[in-house]
C-alpha cells in the first residue's frame, strides 16, 4: 500500500463518533422546524391580512354602490311610477288587475317586483298569458291575454238562465273554470254542459272528470270541422255517465259515445247530407251504433209554419163537453097574482057515509 493511499484514508475518517453525529442531527432538525413554523406563520398572517383588506374593500364598494343606488334610483323623484298601461282582450277591469297585482301609481319604479306582479296576475281565473314590462323612467306596461270561454258548465241537470245562476261557470278549451264579473252578450250563445256532478266546480280550478273533458273535446271538434255551419251544439248532458246526450240548434237529439268522436262526427255528416238531399230534418240519432244506426226525422220548420198560417179550409168543429153536468134547478111553486083573480086549486076529499 502506497503512502498516498494511507493519507487519503486518514482524510476520509469521521472526526466525531456516532453519538455526536446523532446529537448534531437533532439540533439541525429543531432549528429547521422552528424556522419552518415561523415561515408558515408569516405566510398565514400575510394571507389573512390580504383577505381582510379585500373584504374591507368589497364592503366599502358595496356600501358606496348601495348608497349611490339609493340616491340615484330608489329615492330619485324622476323614477316615480306615473303611468300603468293595461291592455287586455277580454272583460278584466283595470281596477281588478291592479288590485290583484298590488300595483299603484306614485311608488318608485325600481321597487316594483315584476316577477311578483306577473305571478299574481297569472293567478286570476280569466288570465291565460300575461306580460309585464318596465319602461324607464316612469311607466309599466301590462298585457293580458284572457281565456276564451267556449261553454257554460254546471252540475245541475236543468238550468234556465246560466247568466243568473251561481251554479253555472264559464269554461275554456283547456277546462279552466272562471266566473266573469262582466258578462258579454256573446256568452249567451255558448253551449251548455249539464249534469257534471262528479266533481266540485269552483272558479280557478280545472275540470278533471272524463265526461266534461269529452264534452269539451266534442265542442272543439265540431267547431273546427266542416259541420260547423250545419251542426251547432246547444246542450250536452253528461249525467248518464256512459254517453253524451247532445241537443243542437234545430232541437235534434243526438247520442255520442266517449270514444272515437271523429268517426261519430263523420257518421253524423252523412246523415246531414242525406237530410239536405231529401229535404228532411233530423230528429234523433244514436251514433253509438256502428251499423243499422237508429234515426228519426222531424217535420221541417217551413211545414209547421205553413200549417199554422194556412189552416184547412173546413176545420173540424168539436163540441166542448163539460166535465161535470150542471145540476137542474128545482121548480118553485107558482105565486098567485092579485090582479088575475085566480084562486088556489082545492083538492076535494071524500067523506065517510054515516047511517
């Protein structure tokens, strides 16, 4: 072994022993951990101070913006609500709509909650669609599309005047019930659905019974088909529960089933064409039957009118017979007159003979 190798080995020897090295390592770890903790604390304090500063800045901006909005908009007399424009295509009154929407002139236009106004007007039974628009500086436009009633509906089996009855409601094509405060003349010509007693009728609700829905569907199909000019429904009785008893404007009585209304209307169209060709009036027809449909015909109105205006040349004369024969008067005894000199008649009596 050379001298150089011996010197290199002597240089590589550790100066300290194992115990000293372990103690030195522990000291280094403690020093590093303290520095790391201090470094973390400084970083956390820096982050916290930045967050606090940012929150204070945002709070100041929010407070300033709110104060500016209050002075510029919410308390600015230039943005006072001066005009409320209401457009409706039905019978809704202005006072009724504004009262329901809790909307009045004079308040700040930015304090009006348009969504709340929309929802409250939408809750009216007559309302189908509603649109609310804010127009600066002081105008709100409300446009209401009302439900179009297509019929009257009632739970009664007979009703003389739907206008005056509290049990009659107007109903639209979707089945929504409504009670109009202002009744228009055209409502008098709407069809009448009778006998809908399977559910409680109340304004604002939607009919759920299958009978009422089928009646509304029949009205819709009859108004959209080619039968509209020849067949106009006046009454629909749904009280039977298995069919619809329909009376049209010519007082013909028709029986419809609940299913396949289109096919039944096509059968009716054939009968009406036949009536026009043969110059007859339809009396009754049962459209539930698919074959050999029972049908009767009525006299034409012209025939009835002619019979009334031009009666027969020699009308029959019938003697009226009283129900109870009058009692005969009892004859009274004749009275003697003073000037006639008549004497009362004396009836002779027989005497017995005496010895």
